[in-house]
């Protein structure tokens, strides 16, 4: 509450000496007033946003007035920061409660002095080389875990912290040591550097000198043995020893050279044996390597992983150095740095030191390129909380881990090098395992997990790499001059793993798992011809998948065009490599409705293959099949049928009548016959194809499902709605299972069922399906995609049959314009929608517009369809009927009305034409 504001009177009345509130408190209290250490509310003046005694790291600046500062949306950055802070506060309070309960339990305390009797009055010592950090934030959950690890009486109390370099392990150890001494002043705390044998020995010398151990001045005395015996002696009091940076267990476990002749010598030469395992002592190990932690602790207990900070902890750490940082900017920066404490500290120190650099400018530079990111991560600002022997720069710090892994585990280092050039997330095991057996692969991957450089994704055979680790690894490889080698190996792996039959359904899950890594490696330029060919193959493979599975023709066009640019540096235009890529590019053109460009490419490819392979070659037949599809897209049904019939005939001669490779061609031939109105021929052919597909491929195969889809379409044109419903109802669950609910083929199948329901006057069911499909199609493919337009058409016809002519005509008008732009004004599919719109006009009473539009449709149908096409017959019949009805209506209006005229025999009513077919795209 703020002074000199309207609520000030509320305070004065509520807290006056004779107020009812205070009297009630006095009556209900125990009668004892106790000062609380916690301020629950503070009255501040109007100009103050934060009480001066509030710790800066607990203050959250809100750029709003007092009325609006408590009003947030869930996506408000300040709201997210405050919620993170409250969550951490709640967690810390619970941890403190647990800690208090643990400390209160008899015989279960983290204080070493309570676990073993010691001589009263023993002196205490400390060799911790760092002062207590007043800016230490968070990590309460880890500190509580340490308390629990050390709270087991009668055990050898060793615990370990493991995690990525710069993640804050040593800082937690420092904080824990000071808290221990604060709670139990009789504890001595010692710090031992374990990064090398020399530093270990130096640390022991410091302990000996600080504790003034007798004999330390004697040059003949073994200092390691002297300190070890002193620590073993219970009379010297309880102690906590922190073994810092124990990343290489061979330093502590290996024997000295030439000293393996006796068991006694062996024991003395292991540094680890100079760390006593006694009840009055505790050892805390910090290491980057989890496996090292296990070996040093004798596999007792569970190493405690130190991971990235929470959002609130990260922001508080940053604001220790940059107290004026705005919450939104602070949140954005720490998230970009993935809440790694060392990265946050270094970035904050750099921003503070260079006055021209603000957080937004730092972020802009950080995101600009990999090189700029590496430069910023290599800034080396002195940090008094870190061991002077350990690099302060993030990249340099992690390069110590890379070097250690290369020396101890060369094959693991190779694995990490390879992984660093893939996408850092969801790296599938199949991509990196290569020819290794499972056991060898597990042995190679384990050190990378143990050093926290990668992590295994639970429930998946895949791995994830820390983003900043990936940046540091690439920098290290480039500095070492071997980045090109690993880029090319990454390209090769993806090229070899991406399925060669990339547009075949059974390979889609593999393609999906590899797509993000393919996206990454195609950005890497290669210098060798082989690697560039691999990159072109990946570009082509992903382009096919993007069209067939994702419906993304634009990106597919970019990739196939890029592949052509690479291949033309090495191949002639008539090479098979170029011809394959031209087919892929044409595939993308079709998805983008660039039908003429697709036909042109496909005709040129067929011309070259006829020249090279002849007409009776499998590759030539594939080109014929593909070109026939282009003719069909353009409404050139007779040319499409002639070419596809040739494919089927020659294919049967070459491979046999039931070869699965050409069942798809038979499917397409039946569809072409359907579009030409040859319903009986189409039904006979598709029934044969369906029987073979079900027997040879199974009901879930895409060719089988396509045959069922086409058979149902034929039944609709024959007004066999019950048969059509039975077929497509059986197929839809398999479409969903095989392709997924949002795939365009699945949506087409469901929309076909809606057309059947409309034919059977189940209009409510038909409308529900159309609206559901439309919502999915617009979200996945957009409003102008062919699948979406077909659904619009079906929905419009449902509206018309329900008598909602306004909505029906609106949708049909929009569809006609879309098809004119997409396919052209004379395309058969455009004419189908124009015909449906004409029927809608007539049904809503706009008969002149209906006759005029149908007349235009009929003229164009006669130009593009064969003479005996059923659509032409329908248009002629209905147009004639509409005109005759209009003429009769005009005669009735002109005839004189006379009540006295003699009665005439009632004329036979004029019949309407036969029921029109359900026209579908």
C-alpha cells in the first residue's frame, strides 16, 4: 500500500489502537507478541517501487502503474518470471522444511560432529580458497540432496556433484561448505584440487601448513601420507573435504610408473587412497564425468546431477551483475544462453564492462551468425568464484572436456564430432551408430552422456546435444582444422540413411526422423565431389518427402532447384542424375499448381529417356506414367489415357500382370476413365486392381487404399451410394492409420464419404464431416490448396441441398474464381464447379443467371471433353429443360385469363430430367 493515496485512510483506521481488528487479534492470540523476521507488508512512499531493504535479487520490476501492475495475460513475460519466482520460492520453503525435519531427527544429521565423538576443544581449519558468495542464488534442491547424502550415520559419507563445465558445481560446493561451518563451527573444511597430481599434492601441502601438522617442515616426510593420517585421527575433529574438478579419474586411480612390485607400493601410489573413509569425515566431489563420480565413490550412492538453472534463478544471477536489467530482456538473454551460469555471468560481465553494449544489442550479435556467437562465448572475464586454473570463457571451459574425451575415449570423441553437425535435438541412434554393434555403440556413447555433453531422450532411441555445447564443439573442430572432415561425414550419413524410395509410405517414419538433420546438413558446403553429390541427393530426397507427406511445394521447389545447380557442375543435362532431379522439380511444380511447367519438364525427361533407353524400359515407363499425370492435371484426358494404357500394357509384358510396381498405373488408368465418363470400363479395371492389391500388398498399402477410393468414386457417379459407402467406410480407418488424420488423401476420403451422405440425404452428417475436414485442411494446407477447394465445393452442395442458397452460392462463386486462377477457366474441374453454381442459381430462383452460366459451361465442355462425355449430356438435358420451363412460364403469363372460357383436358405435366449425377473433382 502506498502513502498519500486513497488507501492510506484504510490503514490508519484498521491499525489504530482501538480498532476492532486489533481487539480481535488480542482476544484470539496466545497473549505473546513476537517480532517476526519476515516482512509481510511494507508501507512505502509514493516514489518508491521497491523498499530499500529488499534484496535486489528478490525485486521484480514491472513497467506498469499501481492499478495495472497485477493484471497479466498468461503469455506476458513478466507474469512468467513472477510465476517462476513464486514456484522457486515455494520449492525452497519446502526444501527448508525437509531440511529442518531432517536435522531435527535424532541420529540423522548432516553435521559430522554428531556422528563420531571427537576431542573437545579441537581446533578447526579451512583451506577453501574462495570467500562466501553473497550473490549465490537458488540451487536449494541440490543443497538439500547433499544434506540427505551426508545424513547417514555409520556410513562412509561421500557424495558427488556432476554436470557440464560452467554449470555451477564448484559454486554449490563453496556455498555448502560455508553453510556447514555456519551450522557447525567445529567442522574443518578443506579444498583439494583434483585436476592434476601436482595440484592434488599442492592442496595437501596447504592443508598440512594450515593445520600446522607436526612434521610438515621435514623434507623427508611424505606430505600425502602425513595429511591422510592426520585426517584419519578422530581427535583432530570432524571435517568436510571438497575434491574439486575431479574430471579424470585416472589421476586419482592410476599407479605411478614403475611402482607395481608390491601391494604396499600399489596402495601408496593411488592418490585416492590418501582420502580417508572415516565416520568423522565427509568428501564432496565435483566432476564433469558421472562415470568418474561413480568410480571415485565406489559406486555408493547416486551422483547428484547439476543441470541448468531455473528461469528465475538465471534472472537473479544476471541481475546480481546487471541490477537494472528489464525483466523481458533478462528473460530473453538467459533463455538464449540456456540458463548456463558461466555463460550468464560472462555475458553479464561483458555487457556491464562495455557501456555501448546493451542486452538487446548483445542478443542481436549473438544470433547473427555462428562466428559471432563463438566470439561472444569466448570472452574471458575474470570470475573470483572460479578456480584460477580453470578457464572462465565458456567455449574454452568446455574444450577441456572435449580434449579429455579425445585422449581417453577416441571413438567417443569421433561420435561427438559427428553429432555436432546434425541438428542438436532428436538425433536418432540409427544415424550415428553406423556399422557398430549395440555393445560397442553403448560404450562409445556413454562417456558423452556421463560428461553431460549429450543426453539420451527417455523412451526414444535418440539423443540431444546442448546447443551451446554444439557451438563450442564446432569451434574446437574448426580450430583443430578438421571441421570439413566431420561436415562431410555428416552429409554422407544422412545421404545413406535417407530411404532411396523416399516417396514410399513405408519409409515415412524414417524420413520424418531424419528431416531435421537433413535440413541442417544441406547448409554445410562441401569441397569434395562425392560430398556435393551426397548433398544433392539429400536435397532431392527431402524435396520428394516435402511434397508427398507435407504438401510443401514451395520448399520442395527450392531444394530440387538447388540440387540441379550442384549436379550441373558435374553432369550433362541428359545424365540420369539430372533427369531424376527434373522429375522431382516437376513434382514440386504440380503441388504449386504450375501444371504447364511440370508438363514441359516431364516431356523433356521422357524424350531423353526414350532416346537413351527406348520405349520398353522400366525407367521410360515411369516417365510415361508421370507425364500422363500431367496431362490429367491439365484436363487432357484422351492423351493421358493413351499414355497410361501404354504403360500398363508394356508393364504387364515386362513384369507380369500382377507386378506391384505397375498396380499404381492401373489405378491411374481407371481414374482417367472415370474422369472421361467411362464408368463401366473404370469399374471393371479398378475391381481387378483392387483384388490384386488386397492379395499381394494388403489392405493397408497405399495402392490398395487408392483403388478403394477410386472404386467408391465410380459408384457415386453410377448412383450406387450404398456400395460406395461400404467401400469408403472400410478404407477410411486405414487411411487414418497409414497416412494420419490430416494427410490430404485422408481428408479426400472423408470428404468423399460426405458426398455419399449427401447423395443419401444424410445432410447433417455430411455437413459435420465437411466442416471437420475443412478446419484441418485450411490449417495444414491453406485455403487455396486443391484439397481445401474440393471440401469447399462439397460443403457448398450440402448447403444447397439444405436450402441455404446464400451460403452455397457464396462458396461456389469463391471456388469458381479460385479454380480459374489455379487451373484455368476451361479446365474440367473449373467447369464442374461452374455447373454446380448454375444449379444453385436455378434452385434459388435466379433462372436467367442459371441458364446463362450453364450455356457457357456447355460451350466449354464441348471444347475440352469428348463428345459422348456424360457431363455434356447432363448439361444439354438440364439446359433444355430449364429453357422449356421458362418458355412455358412466359406463355402462361401472356395467355388471356377468362373464367368463361370452356374447360380443356388437363395436359400431362412436363417431367424433369433424370436425377443429375453428383459431380465431384
